[in-house]
């Protein structure tokens, strides 16, 4: 067995295991097998499994949310920001994200990261929609709709249908562009 060149490779292997096997498949032996290394190589990079899993979800948050948001915020046009966010959302590792949501239901630390990711994703869509719609409640509902759509797609036990998801997202964007929000409900 060879040596792994980076911590990044362990994170990639962990996300791949989550994607292909679900939360139950994320095991030290599985990660090492995917990389063709011994557990000694793992312990060269991580002090223990708990440390690895905490760093894995932090790595996922950084790469799939923080960096994406930072990149799209450089776009001054709020509608183009939303397009870029939607495109990023369509290309997320949906199976891995689904497994992380399962994991977050039983691990409070993972839950905290998942809650932060959902909030960050909501906030960036909300901020852009608010500039476009000029109505806080409409922007809130649009951002909620976008997050609910993503989470629902990731959690559904249906065959993946990225072309169908792309069409559904097109309907979401068409509603934004048409301004057909009309009267929106408010919590009582």
C-alpha cells in the first residue's frame, strides 16, 4: 500500500464513501481502502476518527458552501449571482449531502455544521433576491423555496433526475423573473 499525498485525499475519499455508501458506509477501513493505504497513514494526518470526521464536515462546508458563496459574491448583478448559485447547487454532490443530513440527525456537531450551511445558503440567496424583488417577505420565500427544493431533492428516495431538477429550478427562476409573487402569506 502506498502513502497518501494529502489530507485532502482523505476528505475526498470520505465524501466519496458518503456519496456511494451513505452515512453507514463512512468507516476508517473504507476510507483507507479507497486510498490504498494502511490505517497508519490515516493516523499520520489525523489524531483519531472523531478529529477526522469533524474536519471532514468542516472541509465539506468550506468547499461546498463558503468558497462557492465567496466566488459568487464577486458578481455585482444579483440576478447573475442567483444563476451562479443555482448552477453550483445543481452540481453539488447530492448523495454525499444527503448522507451528511442523515449524519446530522444523530450527531450534534454535524448538526451544527449542517444548520450553518443551510443558513449560509439561505442568506446568500435571500440577499440577492431582496435586491431584485425589493420586498423582504418575497425574498424570504424565494430563498426558502430554493433551499427547500435543494434539500428535498437530496432527501427524496427517487432516482436522481438532474434534467428534471434543472427544469424545476427553471420554474423557480421564471417565477423570480416574472415577479409573480403577488400577495405572499405572513406568519401570524
